[in-house]
C-alpha cells in the first residue's frame, strides 16, 4: 500500500487524512504537539463556531482578494457539507442569532474525540511529539522527536502546519524555512483577526483596560476611499483595542498601517442619537452636577466611553456642547500597529497560490500538497476560517491519494 504522510493534526490535516484514507491509501499523521487538534479545542472553548449560515456568494465574498481561489474549495465542500459531516459524527448543529453555526452542545471536544476515534478505526496512525524539520538528502521527511531525529519515507505528503499565530498550540511558522529553502514562494506571515496598539495615557490604560465599549459604531476607510461602518463592540486593552468589531476590520486596518504608517478609525459612541440632539441635551444647565454626571444624564455616556472622550479632548475640551457632541459621534482613534503575530487569532500570508496547482500541490515539489492556514489567504472570524481549512484539507487529501495511486500503478506496470 502506498504511503501518504500528513504533517499537522489540525482540522485541515485531519480532513486530509480522512479523505486520503477513504481513497484506500496508507495514512500516517504527524503532530508537533503531544496531542492532536489543540488550537481547534481552544478555539471552541467559548463555543465552537464551526461555520456560518451566509448564502454561498456572500460566504465566498468573506475571503476578499482570495475569494476566487477559495470558491473552488467551497464548491466541493461548503458550509452545508460541513454541517452534514458533523452530523455523521453524531454532532448536530444550530444557527445562532448572528448567523454563526455551532454544535448543539457548543463544545469542540466531543466532535474532535469522535473524529479521531473514527480515523483510528479506519486505520489512520497518529504520531505525536514529531516536529517536522524538512527533508534529508534522500528526500525523506525529517522529524525531531523525544527519542532523537527520525526520518520517514513518503509517496505523498500533505503539509497542514497552520500559520504562525498561537505558537504555544503548535502553529509556529517554522515550516517557512524548509519550504523557502526548496524555492517555494511564500508571502510573509502577518497577524489577522488581531488587536492594535493605541498610545493610551497611563491613566486611561490603568483605569479602563479590560472594559468593553458597547454599543459602538466603528467607521474606517479602505485604500480606495470607501467608508465602512459597522456596529458592535470591542474591548480596551492596556496596549490598545481588540475584540470582535476590531477583528472584523483587522485586514483593512493592517494594510492601511503598512501603506500609511498608521490608521485612523472613528467611533460613534452614541449610536441612535444625532449630533444636533446631543448638542441640545448637553447645552442644558448642569447646575451643581459634575461634568461627568452631566454627560451621563444628558448623553448616556459614562465609564469607558467618557474615558475615551476625555482621552481625546482632555478635561479642558469638554466644556463646549457642540464639540463634545461632534466628538461623541466621530471620536478619532489612531492605531499605530497590529499586535504581534503570536497574539493573533489567525494568520495572513503563507504559501502563495501561484506556487500551487489546482489540487494544492506545490509546483516545484511534486507529491507535496498544502492545506489550511499555511496557504496565503485569510478570513474573518465567524466560522469562515474553519470551513476553508476543512475544505482545503479535503482537496489536498484526495489529490495526495490520487498521486499515490498513480505512483502505485506506474510501479506495477514497470
């Protein structure tokens, strides 16, 4: 039986293993960590967002510049197919109010346990604590293990090594070096779905780190001058801002910072109230009330929102009702840089699409396929990242099995 080796035991790697084994080839999975699916489990700790219920075209549009390439993946295995696959493991799903899709019990562990159990029963073998270090002079795979270096021959290889975020869970980006040494074109790894640094005053950071800002509308402008607005919430951190509303614009903001050195967003801290009404309300006599109490009673702004206002205007700048009202509706916030890659939820960059064929095989390394987050694409949170990882693993696993079958036929005919 021909041998397919899968490197990386996240969703993309496990799906590649399942698909290749179903095609009848011998499959071994190698994982750097001591157990499989660690990042998958952590991602599902607060409720596993498996996929999204968006209509297909809207779903595809979430992948921005890579929508064309990922469309082909999803045409073969889309959100509905992923939900059906989960049902096959005994895991039902439901659509939440935001359109996101979750397991009925919201947990990742039962799905992962059932999946690994089924893979083992089918004959897939797992090897943990195997850190891939490239190839030796014969073309065999090199691994560093607790017992020293090990080399493994393979007829086909699927690389599903993840990106560079959350290195403590296995995705450390060290695969870049051995692939680059073989001439594979790789876009630099960058943080995606990440927070950003803001130059808070020491007082504001100490007082408000960890505070959620909600409801709030964030407005930002892309490189083409288009204005984007979305309501939601984010969290103030000691270094800047993070959270769902920030992650939604992280790619746009990261690229703006790269082009211009910084990015400015504007916050509507009083959604639903126009500036004229705010100015009228704020102009009422405050009597013996403090400025902060007057702001709370007339504009409904206190806590971290009031802190943001003072951070921008200063204590001396909050006396003019029209200025305060205008600032509450469009408070400018300058973002200096994205937070480090290891803190990001996911990764942009990776193996370039022009280095791969339609079956995700590296053009310069026949028989070596790539899947998942290590390819040059990104997606917002909401289940889009996981769905494309599953879909790409399925394509790479099937292609690897086909490669092995052809290799076996050639050997027999010879």
